[in-house]
């Protein structure tokens, strides 16, 4: 990106759109607010699903498509963002996407049944999906190398703080007003984003040649492949994976189309996404770290609310008060990280962040049935302390060895890989949790005969208590047995949660090794420059 207008740019005399200028910073901040909105909307409906389902007359299983539709559309939009933003210009594509995101949010609030809400959520996810990689791209292209760490720190807020406060904010809005305000809330910041982007980014003409350089089959196979894969990952565990005809068919379609898509991208001279970047050792290792970051981040956001609601019967708002501790401490640490990057190798900072992240999972792998929200705060704070040390340095080390023309594809790939990591993480966590719980429950049931006398004594005492409280004698005995079975199930799930937390902690240690294997930065590494100013 250059202070002077590039060829074909609509230049405005006397206005500084250069790298690191005031307008460039306004554009970056606008892009970050847009990305924050898009990421926030992934989680904001989760705490209010019962109210939405009740209002629209949907079942729990049907309601799951409200989130799945958003995630599928977002996954499809990310790979298209590099091509469309380069052809239409970043300014035009961001303004169009933000406007459409605001409009689709309003349509969501006006939904008259489940099908209409799912359709509008898909639109919202598609246009919101464009905002996330382009915010990353604005940081790399609008800011000088010396200020890029500050930009990455701000991007870290959007990537981790938004999902951390999403359930809390959503629960509060629904309890205070109604679920419709989950979507109204996007309008004021959305209008502000439009103003900031319109003022901060220079106008550029449409590059019809670039827009014409696309493969229809490439887009079709990408849409089918990623869309079906996301549905498989989101719905697979609920539908018993390959025991379901739907999941089997979608998995087959995803596999075939993704293979064709990869072949087409490698054959094309102007690929939709430059997958050749993954052939470079440093970018490949960065991608592994990004994948595991998504797995760890969204795994925690999925596991902790599930644990608190299943084991301790926490309400959505109570869960939100625990989850938010994964977000707020970051605000104290993030401003310090850019200064640390000036003095320390960012690879070591990222490795330290992943170690803290892994340690937070280890702290959650020793829980008992008495381990509630207050006892989880230490792990949440450690998790919050680790994330800034990951998100700021990893964005720098992932792009520091790239050529300027690879910025768009790199931004697309990294954000896509992190989203895939999150989807795979949730699928892995849900499946592993169910499987381990069944194994632990079977073991506990096998152990009951060994302590038969103690069990009989416990059941007798429990039945006596119920009888004394006015329960019929035969009903008291049945209820006592049911309570004992519930206790076994609860203990089985308790041990399963510990196993899953421990497993993810081990996977995060792999990310430590990955970032340490990346080549260190050198003074000769060029700062990527964009063409939007």
C-alpha cells in the first residue's frame, strides 16, 4: 500500500490514505468492529435458544439449525472474500457486506417461523463471514510493520473477547428485553462501521479482469465441500455420526468436492485461494497452530457452559458470568503484548501463550462434582492470560515470511483454518464426551456388585428419608433407585469432562512445538503492502 494512489485508483488530492495514516487507523478500527460483530453473533443466540424455540414453535433439534446455518454460510464466505475484495476493492466489498449484514440482522428479528429465521441467519453468516478475514487483511495492509503488533492485539480482542461475552450479553438482552434484541444490537455499531470504512478507505474502481478470473467449478466445489463439511461437524454427534443417512451422504459429498476443489486450485493460474502457501514450512506450521487455537478456544466455549448446565444446573446468565472471565482479563494484558514483541521473539511469546492455554485445560481436568463456577475462575483467568500471548504474535509470525501479493490468500486461509479448528474441536469434544461418559458409566455399573452391601444400605437410607417426607413406600424405593442411577450418570460425565479437558490440553502442547519450529523473523523480511490506499 502506498501513500500515493496506485494506478487506476480514484485519488483525492490533499487526503492522506497512506500506510499508518489517521485514515488507515480509522479503517482498521472499523474493520475490527465489524469482525467483532460477526464473531459475537456466532455465540449470542446460544443462551437464548429456549426462548427463540418457544416463540417460533421449534423443537430443540430443529433449533440447532439456527446456529448451524450461520456457521455454514460463514465458512463459505471466508474463501470467497479474497477474490471478491480484490476484484470489487476492499472498500466496496466491506461496505456492501456490512450493509447486508445489518439488513439480514433486522430480517432475523422479523422472522415469523423457524424456516425464515434459518434463512436469514444464513444470510447474516455469509455477509458476516466476509468481515472477519478482511479485518485481518486491513491490519496487514494498512499498518506499518512497527504497528502491526498493536493491530494484532486489537484483532485478538475480536477473536476471543467476542465469543467470551456472547452468551452473557445474549442472555441479558433476552431476559431484559426479548430475543429480538439479539439482532437489533447490530444496527448502531454497523452504521458506525459503515461511516469509518467509507471515510478511512480510498475509493477504487472495480477490477473486472480480476473478477473474471474465477473458476465456476472451483466455487461450486468449495461451496458444496465446505458447506457439507460444516453441517457434518455441527450435526454429526447429535445424529449419531455415520449411523445417520444424512451425515453419511453429506460426508461423501464433502469429501468428493473438497478433493476436486484442491485439485482445481493447484491447476489454476489464478486460484480462488492460493493453497500453495501451505507448502511453505513456516505458513504450514502457523496453520497448525491456528487450527489448534480454534480447537482450544471454541472447545472451551462449548465445554464449560455444557458442564455448568448439566452438572450444576446453572442458568444462561450464571453461565455467562463464569465465561466472561475468559474475556475481561485479556483487556489488561493485550496492551502489553506489542511492547513485549519488540523485545522478545514472537515465537517464544506464542509458545508461552499456548502453554498457559494448555495449563488452563489441565486445571479443569481434576474436577469433582463440587467443582462449580467459583472453582473454575482460576482456570478461566489462566486461559484469558494465555490467549493474548497467542493471538498477537501468531498473526505476525504467520505472515512475516510471505510476499505482499499473498496477503489476501493468507488472511483467508488462516481465518478459515481457525474456523475449521473450532468446528472440529466442538465435534471432537461432543463425541469424546459422550463416548467416555458411556465407558465410565459401564465401569461404575460393573463396580456396584463389589460394594453391594454399601449400595443396599445407601438405598435403604435414601428410601427411608423419602418415606419420612411423605412419599409412598413403593414409590420411595423406586425414586431412591432412580436417584442412585442419576448419581452414577453424573459421576460418569464428571470423569468424562476431566478426560476431555486433559485431551485438549495435550493437543495444545502440539501447538507449542509447532510455533517453535517456525523460522525466526529477520530484518530483511519485507512488510506486506496492500493496494487499497
